């Protein structure tokens, strides 16, 4: 069966593939390096059922009551801020 392909002649309108032993090397491209990320804060659970909040070099851990107290204080101070921000659509 393979002998049939060896004896087969190419038609006149076919250009034969050039014969060469040279194989060009594949260039090695390195993926672009990402710049290091900046972590502003980290919030998560600890192994002793506490919530950990890390900002910079400081870290606080709170239980459930401490978390609720922090939420209440943030809400209180948030409500004292004036509503002066103008949306971009209003300009």
C-alpha cells in the first residue's frame, strides 16, 4: 500500500515542498513579569474563631461583639459625614 504513494507522480500545477535539513530554533519568550501587588488591608478569620483586620503593620483581632461594636462605630461616624460628593452625571 505504501509503495503506491512512492510511485505516484505529482501533477504539473503542484509546487513541491523544498527539501531542507535546517530546522529553525523556536525563540523562547518569557511571559511579562507582573509588578508586585500592594496590599492596603487584609480581613479574615483566625484559627481561634476571631476576625483579624490588618492595615500596614498593625493588626487587630475581634470576637463577634467586637465586630458589631466596630460596625456600630463606623456607622455612627459615617452618618456624621456631609453628603457633599457630586455624581459625575449631575455636572
